[in-house]
C-alpha cells in the first residue's frame, strides 16, 4: 500500500445509484484535484465529506446509500463540496403504511463449535466478568459508597483473586422525582435490571439513605431476585445497608458496614470459576458514537457482518439509538420476523417522536458538530450508516427502555442515542459484552462490562493506538475486507469474553458514569 500522503485521489461511492461520494484521502483534497475517472474537484473537500458526482440543480435529490439524504439548496456543479449548508433535510418518514415483515432472507447455516470461558450463573445466564456491583437507591449515598469502594479495592479485593472488580452503580435518580409518574418505570426498571446483570453473578447488595422516594423494596421488590443465594437464604432477603439506621454512629460506622457486607459477597464470588460455554451465551450490545462519514463505510458494516456471525452462532445482539434508526424504519419493519415485532418497533418510534415533540425539538438535533465535521450532513445520512450495524438477520424482538432480554437473536433495544444512556440501557437489558465504533474518537468505556472500541479510520487508529482495539480503517485503505474485520471482531469477542484479553478501556480503567433515562418530571 502507498503511504497515506502519496496515495492517488480516492473517493468512496456506496451504491451505483448514488450521486455523491466521500473523499477518502487523509487530510482531504484540494480544489482542482483530478480523479482517474475524470472528476475534478471544484472545491477543496475535507476527508469524509461528500463530492457531487453529477451536476445537481436546485431542488435535486442528493442520494447516498441509495437513499435521499437531502435536497440541493442551490445548483451544485459536478465536483462540488456537498455539505449540510447546501442541502435541505427530508421530512421524517411516516409510521403508517410501512412494509411489515416482508423481507425473508435465506437462512444462513448455523455457526457451530465456537466457545468462550464464562461464568455460568444459577439462573442460566453467563457473565464475561466476575464483579461485585453495589446498587444505590439514591444519589445522596454516592460519596459514601465510592469511599467504601476505594477501601474495598485497596484492602479486601487482593484477598479475593478470582473477583475482577468492585463497582458502585452510581446514578442521579432516587429522590426529588415524580416517583409515581407513569414514565418513572423507565429509570426504576433500568436500575433494577442493571443490578441483575450477568456479570454480577447474582450477588445483589444495596446501599440506601433511608428517606428517599426509591425505597429498596420498591427498587427490588420480593421475587425480583430470581434465585436464592449460595447460602440458601431466601431470594427475598435483600441485603441493604441503610445509612440512616440508628446503629450507624459516625461516618466510619457506615463505611465499616458496607465493607462487612461486601466481604460476604466477595467470599461467594471468589468461589466462582470460568467454564467453557458456547458462543450462544454472548449478549452483545452494539453502538456508535463520535461518528463520521466512514462509520457507515468501514466499522459499522464490519460490525454488521459480525452481528450476522453472532446470530448464526445462536448469540444475542442488541442494536439501539432511536433517532439513528428512525429514518430507516422501513428497512427495519420489513426485516421484522413477525408483524408483532414490526408493530413494537413502530410503537417505540411513535413514543419517541412524542417525547421529542414535548421538548419542541426533532430528530435533527441528534447530529453533533463533530459528526458534521466528520462529513455527516444530517441525521438521515447518519442513520443510514448506523443501521448497518444490525447486519442482515431477521429482527426477532423489541425492548422498551430499561427492559430485560427475554430471548435470543437480533433485538432492537429502543434507547436514546446518547452514548452513555444507550450503554446504560443495554447494560440493563443484560449485555455481557459491548462493541462501540467511532470515527471522531471517544474514550468511552463502562466499568460493568468490557467495551471493544473500533476505529473507522486508520488515522484515528494510529493516533489513538492505545485506545482503539480494532482498526476498521484498513477497509478504506484496501488492506482488509469487511468480512476480514468482521471475523477479527468475532474472534476478539471470544477472547475478551474469556478474559484472555483485556480491552484498552479495561487496561486504562476508563469508565463512564451510568446515566439513567428519566422521561418523567423532576419535582
């Protein structure tokens, strides 16, 4: 391969019907640059940005991914730079009259014989890590819990070498909120289901203040914890440290109480051992953030190929981000396995449309300055590149925000597009492994689950060499195919899930806070 600075001018066209393409060269290309096919740039075009392949008149449709992503606001001669300031965004597609379960892809052969070393839980789920998670009912206790966690890590964790980590499930909810509002179920069930994530081994420990609206029994009511713990104690015997209890005299009394209870859980977690389990036990959340025009060309298509591999292996894959699939809803409802699945997707889209309308914004608010600098002109273009993470398999289920997975396959988990809120909700759904693609770059990570980071461009992978786990930019460089990178990710997932490899986010302990989605009022 030629050096990046000496490579000939190159553009990438997704579909033969597209009338724009993106400039692939690092640093972009100057006005006057000529391509082998005779195209000459009228303007200087940054890397990842669009160039007109034909003369466009005012009002003409602009097509990328064989989808209309906008309409020209003025005449744009062949070779012009096409960006958000010279195009009008299409209106959102209607939710009526959509194709329902019309696409019936041929069944792909099962992918058998792939395994990883995981932690089998008594309820049948499998963890990829062995973590003690301390649930909190309210933000008020966060400082106390974090103080205790630091002491637990320093003083107790070295005695329990089979436990990977101790994490505090900190959040901003629990009091000063309309706890009985209908939409309050979203943050409550989110926190409840995070507490039961497979990576926590069925060990549930709660720190409460005492006077908060979200009481422990409301967060985790009787019957929520599905199994008795390994002592044989009843499942309804919730382990709660309440800071306002009369027994606590002074700050250190609270800390000692948290540490004492933590050691009970650490003792049991330390007895757990990895065992060989089929790849079907993976529960993978896929997400993109800090996206650019290469996201839909390199990293996301490779994730989509890997998604198909995972589904063939019997695993579960969740894709999400309502605003980043809304403009391709027809593509999704047509891939629904049943009309009921399609109807559920439409229901979630309609709910979110109404949610945005309450705030007097629309889906166009999703696209960030960084997205636009990376070549994504609007949410329509961004959506087309985001959807490809879902691969080609039939969509077998839909989750509302905060709900927990009930079956395997390709699942649409409705979430906001915010990286940390989406990750939090996928964690609640039960993911045990996370894949996150980025073009602009983000140090995003989660303490509760391994996060594999995938760079869309080789320049980002080079500069952030100790933050990115996979370089999908090699696809644009011509050094690897989408299939090559998809298989590379699949094998890396098995290694990371087994604990044989750590992600860079784990290595550096880069962890974003959990952010609950709370559409209910704050009081």
